[in-house]
C-alpha cells in the first residue's frame, strides 16, 4: 500500500457516560483503518494499543518516514493481513493522540481538562471503541488483538461483548496487575507528580513536567527489556568521558535510558501517563465481569455469559523473557476463559527481548496469529 | 550490654588522597566499636554497611529506642559475638552520617562541599577504613563482613590487603554491577537530579530535593523485596478511599512505597545518594586489582597477590529470592577467589525476603557465619 494513511476523528454529539457515572461531553475518538470491509462486513479486526501507543498502528503518514507502531504486523501478507481483513485501531480514552484525554479542551471551560478529566478505566476505553464500531457499521468482528495494555482491552471488550467477536488475541498481558506491577507504575506516577512543573496537573501552556515524566519512562524501559538482553547489549560499556563529578550518563545503558526518557516526553502528555497507568493498575478482569462492579456489557443481561463464550476462540501469547508480564499470568488467562467454555490456545515464544518482544519478535507472532486467524474462517 | 554506645569521630590531620588523585582535607570518619580487643589484638571484625547505612550497626544510642541497623547480627551470642570479637563499623566516605561527604563543610570555603566533593570509589571507602584501623591499633582482623554494598567493600578491602584479614564474608553482593543494576541506580540518580530543588547539588540551607530522592528510594525498595513477598504482603489490597482523581496512593503497596520514600528523605542526603550509587556502579573488583586501575594495596607490590591469598578463607552468602543481586553473581565471587587460591565457602539461603534478607533473615545467616568464624580460630 503506497498511498499514505490519515488519522480520522469521530466526534460524539451526545454525552458519553463512563463506568463511574461521570460524563464526558464532546468526546472525540482518533482512529485509523487499513484494508477494506468485505461484503458481509465480517472481516474486521480491532487492534488495541499499549500504554504509549496511538491510532497510527500501520502504514505511513504523509511526509513521515516512520510507519505506525505495529506496521510489522499489519499490512498485505502480514500477521493481520490487510488484503483479507479490515483492520481498525483507535487511540484510547484518556490518551493524548487525538482521543479525548486530560490535555483535551473542556468544552465547558474552553481550557484543557487537566485533572478535571474524569478517571477512566479499561472498560471505559473499550466502550468508546464500541461507539466507534457502531459508527463504522461493524456489528461483528473476526477478532480483537493487542499486547500489554492492548491485551487488557482485548480481554475486557471480549468478556463484556462476546457476541461481538469471533475471537480474541491477548499478547504479553494479564487479567490484573500484581503488587510489583502496581509498584512500578506508582513510582512512575510519583516521579511525574514530584516534578514541581506538574503543578497539580495544571501545566498546559507552560513547560510540562519533562524531568518527572522522563524518569517514569526510564523506569518503564528497565521493565520492558530482559536482564539478559540489557547485559548483552550494554554490559558495562561506556560512552564518552566518565564525568562522575556532575553525574552525567557514562555507561551506555545510562545513555540509552536517557534517550528513551527524552524521546518520550516529546510525544506524550504527563497527565495521560497518570490516567492510563491508573486505568491499568485498577484493571481487574475477573471482578469486573463477576462482581458488583458490573454495569456494562451483554453479560449483565445474559447472566453468566458462558453461553455466549461457546464456540468463541482465544489466543494467548507470552514471551519467555518477559519479566514485566510473566508467562504465569498468561496461563491464568487461558484457565479463566477455558472455564467460561471458550476454546483458548496458548503459545510461549522463546526470546531474549523481554516484554518489548510483542513489538519486535514479528516472525514467531506472525506464524501463530496467521494460523489462528485462518482457522476462524467459517 | 545495657550501657548505650556512642558514635566516635576520627579527624585526619593530613590530607587524604583518593584513588583518582583528588585530595580531601580535614577528613572525618564516624565509627562505633562493640566488644573489646583481646590481648593479642587479633579478634577484630570489620563490618561494612550498605548504601544507606551508618556507623551505628548495633546496640542503642542513648534515648533512641531503635538499635543499630544490624543489631540482630551483632551482640553477645549473636552471629558477630561481641563477647568474643571486637566489632568495628564506620560510616562510608561520601556518606552523610558523620564521615566526610558532599554535605560536609569544606574547610577551604566554610560551606558544604556539594558537588565540589570529589567522586569517591569503593576503594576510597576502604582506604579510609584502613586509616581508622591504624588509628585503633588493629593490624590484623579475623574477618571483614558486609551485605550488598557492604559486601563490595569487604571484597575490595580483602583483595587489596589480604594479609590484613584472615577471612572475608560477602553477603547478597557482586563483584560488579550488570547493566540492569546500573540502570536501576541511574534512574534513581535521574529522579534526584530532575527535581529542581536539587539545583545542581547546591541545596544546603534550603529545601532539599525530597520529591526526587523519595522516588529514587521507592525504586530501590521495589528491587529490595521479592515479587512473591510483595504479592503476599500487599497483593491488590487497598487502603483508604480510592482517590484516583488526584492520583493519591490507593493500593497498600503504594502506601508502603510512599512511606519508605518519605522516611528515607528525612535521614539521607540526596548528594550522598548520587556519590554512593555512582561508587557502586563504578565498582569492578576484577579490573580494580588486575588492570591499569591498580594503584593501591599490597598486591601492587607483591604482584599477583595469589601467595597472600593462600590459607585465607572466604564465605559467600546469597538468597534464593534476591533478584537485585542474584545467586549467579555470588557464584562468580566464589570462582574468582578460589582461582586466587583462597578457600571459599558458599551458602544460598532459601527465603522469600529478596535482597532485604541480609537484614531480616537472621537465623540462617547466624548459623552459617558463627560456624565459619569458629573454624577460623587458630
């Protein structure tokens, strides 16, 4: 596909009600699509992005040499084959890449929401996508797929509306965060909030809390790659002069983290970081579809939802060296959905790339996902 | 021992030369001793503290209900039995608990050194302790022992002056940091330096960079305890109201980290944190005693130092759930000193307490250390 893609925007006229009861007016949703719907309109696949992703999952924007964040997986002949599937991706609620979030203008005040933007949940994110699907005239999807937080959205959306999807694909993710996973996110949030420039979230039009957000991202990057890969790539190699007197980066691994931090603050909003990581930490699939929290989705009407899960298929993928979302958490997902009578396949991919493997280990994922999708064809 | 201990201070009249060639004038060393030297003055054991420790390793200070940081290990009948051994502990160079460091007054200016304090190394720390031993009239020690950074000092001191010690005890430590270990420290340093109150290190007399230092400590605490223990202790338990709108701590693990961060900034200097973590990252035992870096110690005069290691004993201890200093790094220590003809024992203690086990798992360590020390008796 040589012609560039563009991000489209859906404006929702009516107020959007969150799971908490809060209301967002003037909601906008940024999205992209790749490939075409077939005549039966049953070949759509919804792609869910991770913490720092965007609607721009594949192909190129005009004048931008960098393709979308999962371009290696989405396109003609790729894992999500755009010659066969109509692929949709949207930016999450609470984000900062076109969908409403804390940096968006509050129509009631004309100023950015900042912390007056209501807290959002993973369920809120997928409810926004349900509006988008309705707008696109898609009533049934072949699959919903994502890695990391994208996997959480896939699980939540599939569990809430099993009749909407033939299948789900959940990669390097979990049904809920452990204490350590919460801890890493919390330290990132504290780093942002400890930066005086954060100013209670009210920094728009001023210098944003770049120092704090950069530290948060550095912490993230330690958890995204494996200890082994970090050692092989950097070890104790040094770069430049050892300027310990002023504590400038001296080891290559320090330069790497420094670069990752700086690159991130250029493209991401600090408040969105707080909102989205909180949504991740609060995500708890089992309690969300079984407990008092339930207030959305068809399972509520249908009771257990077990009937709706029959004949549905799931694919769960983990990576051997992913220590942020270890394989055990993927086993838990398989067990849970199998218990709901879905037919769930599991694959663990051998890799040294850690959590980032969902973005980098293309060949293994492509083989598994292609054959999984092929087997869905009625 | 009911009578309280006091911290003593040694003032060095002559200039102290660091490994780098830098000079510190008016060096002070804070230290404590427990037990008494025997008549042969050959029953001393030097205790080395970790990153945030102090000279106050055991017993009580007058009016302080909290004992020293390793009181469970040092005392009559304990692992380091003060009825039999003369135990010495001093605050490290670069620290902030009585020994000269960046918060000390520079005699040349009358103001705190801040970043004009010269960068220090683990070797510099032990050279300061060599002056202290001379001051105390101790020419030969039964052992030198420490956990974490304390273990690094024990290894460096023992390797530089093997004829000074009968043995070393190295707990939960390493001969050098891996890329991931450097990465965690570097993110902590960035957190401190990203806080505008750090002000290039020049914050004395003003509000210190508490936010940044607190974030650094929170990162540390995630690595100090095991994932399993964190999960069992906190899981997804909540404390107080879930106040997501302002991103206050809601999960118990968040409150725990928050508390650890706040407690730390009350007792520790942010610049010392930078100096000491840099010394840790730059520590590389093998290259320090074999390469061009060598400029101290008796090995320099004696060549390989292998002769001096004969009849010397070492004890290396690791903990199964310590993911900050994993057992493999202890194996490397055993292999290295065995290769130098020292006789090195190794014990891995089964525990869920992670790296902190060197402070908490008293029974296992006591059994192993007591029998190791008993076997040293000539």
